[in-house]
C-alpha cells in the first residue's frame, strides 16, 4: 500500500497543501479581517447593546423592510453584518446590506473580503464553480483519510518514528520531518479530515436525506427551521430588541450571535435570537423566538437530537470557533504542522528520486514537472498571501471592485511564482522564491505602518493586540521562510562543492 | 523472460485499475446504498436518522476503500461488492416501498 500513499499523496498533495494553508489561516479569520479593515476600532461592547444599536440603525435606514438579519460572528468579530429585505415600494437598487461597528455605527471601511476569502477558498476554491470545487476538495480529503488510515495500519514502527527526528541528513531528514509532523499531529489531522468531510456531508452524500425525504426542503425545515415572514396584520411598534437578546443570553448562559426580525413594525412581528458561534462546541445554534410587538417568548428551538449533537460537535471541532486564545493557538500550530507534513511529503518525492536519476543536472520531464510544481505550490501560495495583505494596504481605498483586486493580486503573484519556477533552474528558484517571500512578509508591517499610521509599537502601546499580533505574525512568517531560505542556499552550495571535482575532470 | 515480465506488469496494472474502480466509483455506489439503509433503520426522527447515517458514511467509504487494496482476489472483491450492493438496493427498495418517504 506504500505506492498508493506515494502517488495519491503526490497527485492530491498540492491541493491539500492549499486547503491546509488557507484553512489554518481561517483560525484567525476574524483577526485578519480586523487587520484588513483598519478603519474599524476593536473596542468590545456587550452583544445585547450591539444588537439593539444595530436594530435602531436599520429601523432608520430601511423603515419599510420586511425582514432583517443581524449577525455577530462571535466575541472576536470586528463588527456586525446586516442584511435586510426592502418593502415593495423601495427602489430596485436600494441597499440591502451594511456593516456596522459594535456601537451600531455604519462602517466606512475599505472594501475587502478579508480573512473570509481565505476561509472560503479552503473549501470553495476560486475562479471555478463552487459545486465542483467542493467535490475536488472532498475527493482530496477522502483520499487523505484513506491514506492516513492505511498509513496507520501498515506503519510498523509508529512508536519509534514518533521520537525520531534526525536533522541535516538529507533524504533521511525529510523522511523524519514528514514522519514527525505526521505522526505527532496524526490525531489532529485525522480529526480535521473526517470532520471536514462531515461539514460538507450532504454535498457529498445526499442519499441519507433522500432515504427519508422525497422533498429535501422538508428535511431542512425539520433539521434547521428557518421561518419566513407571516401574513401582516396591522401596524404595531417593535418592542426593544436589547431585553430579548439579554433574556436569551441569560437562558442559554452564552452570548447571542444573530437576530432575525420578521415583519418589523407589524403586529405579527417575530424576533428570532440565535446563540453565538463561539459560545458552544457544537456548530448548530439554539434559538428563541419572541413576539415582536410584546417581547414575550413564543417558542424555543434546541438542536438536541443525538445525531444533530454529534454532527454539530464534529463541525464545531473542525471550525474551532469555540476555542479560547490558547486552544486557538494550538489549532493554528497544528494546522502549520499539517502544512509541513504535506510540503515535506511532496519534497520527499523528489529528494528520494534524485539519486536515481541518470543525470541529476538534466532530470527527465516528470521529475522536473514535480519539482517546479512543488516550488510554485509550496512557496507560491504563502508568497501570494503576503501579496494579498500588501494589496490591502497599497490599492487605492476608493478603487471600484477593490475586494476582487486584492484576490486577483494573490493569484497573479501565485502564478508568477509558478512561472518563475518554470523558467529558472530549480535550486535557484527555491532560493529566490523563498527570499522574495521573506521580503514580502517583512514588508507587511512596514507598509501597513506607512499607509495607515498604525505601527507595531503604537499598537502595542495602545493595547491593540489584534494589530500588534498580526504584525508580529508577519515577522514570524518572514523569519520562518528566512530559515528555510538559509538552509536551501547552504544545501545548494554544499551540493555544488560536492560536484566540483567531477566537473574538473570533465572536458569543459 | 522480458515477455513474461511485460505480461506481469500489464497484469499488475490491470489489477490496480480494477481495484481503483472498485475503491472509488463502485465504493461510492455501495456506500450510498448502505447509507440509505442505515438512514432507514436508525431509531429516532427521520431527520436524526438521516443526519446520523450521513455522518457515518465516510467511515464506511474509507474502510471499503482500504479493503479494496488488501483483499487477495480482485474477482472475489468485485463479486462481493456487487452482491452487497444488490442486497442493500433490494432492502432499501423494500423499506421505502413499505415505509414511504416524507
């Protein structure tokens, strides 16, 4: 089964690496978005006050709206997201969404997809239809699950390898890095792979629903109720939202994450308060429905079935939204270890085959292709992400379609890395792309300080830990790629010196 | 000698191809039929049974995929999978016919 691991790993490794890198970044999705919208302050406000302020705002902005939804993506969220459905008399181009800060003021931040884009890319990819993208991601994840399980079964020395890391020994070291990062974090990667599949389970396996439901809508209505606005019965003032949110939070003992108001300003109004994404390990929210005119509790929805609870906790474990700072840090580091596992496995494929080449200076096409794709994929994506952050600071704030430009910048830089790898000799391309990545990550805090007036020292002094932490993370990434770059240069020099005597004997 | 080696390489490739087809598309069909079966027989509300079966299906798929590359005979593998698939299909059909769907 070893050949299965090698070849499945090679073919799907590049995609899995991209999924792991962007998925790992998603553990700091809210912080990345906060950094990418430096106009928004990060002051914390109690969520019932935030929701009440947001409700006041939308009441003024869209008095005839038939429905509002106000979302707060947890305690770490930089602000609230609002959506509403306008009344029938509203012009067709009237706005239907807005971002507010936690005091309920509309945010005029630069247009960006922020950390959300990296999160979505990790299962929807980009530039291709999301439906097929999810299938590609699912096939890669399933292949990984089978590779891990078969690896555990066939691995004879799993305990010994657990404690084995011999650095500076060429191929043996790459194998050790691959084994150490795989085995040490195996439970994590196994958990992430299975729960990732469960997160999109109905996409891959709709037959479990089809077994009991001829009409899929009925399944969703039963499992995840989402009522539509009832018939209107006459004007009535909407009761204050704040006390309803506070009552719901007292009831659950955790913060609210969403408020939906149906028929605001009508006697039939309903206010549905949902629990926050980070209050519970399960990803499935609870909700309470209040009468909008009187503020009285009408009904409660609690996803408490055994299967729902299991599924919800699996998805919750994957997304890690419940995680407090230390656990979140561990999630992030484990994610990095997953990236190292995949990258070292891909590199190992070439390292292992290089000595067997007829002429190591002129490898055959397949070997070259893998090596070039390795450079473009392993270094190119982090390089592109650095460009994504730089583009956020450097593109004109008023540029039309700015969010898309940031994303295009990422992919253009990634493409450039592939082209660079293709046209340069591979050892040089490794050294040069890692050097550029070091410079780009190191440039992020500097460019940010020059363009926003938020520099690292000011952020630390002001206690703006998200901005300070982001800048420090960029420097840490630069240092990480610097270490890799130094090793590559030293290795290339060592290889050149090792070959020199041979060169001298050959006729020039 | 070279001819024999060539033949064994070709036989090996056919073996791998047959196992791969069994492990991926055939496995998907079998897992889908098994998932329907589990969704019909799990206790609790239909929604709970559907979610439970769907959550479990990846474990079924992964185990069957591994078996496809471990069992000795490819012929037996195909026969067993088709047989199991037909049995599940018949059971699913009877369960839906007698119990109906929402």
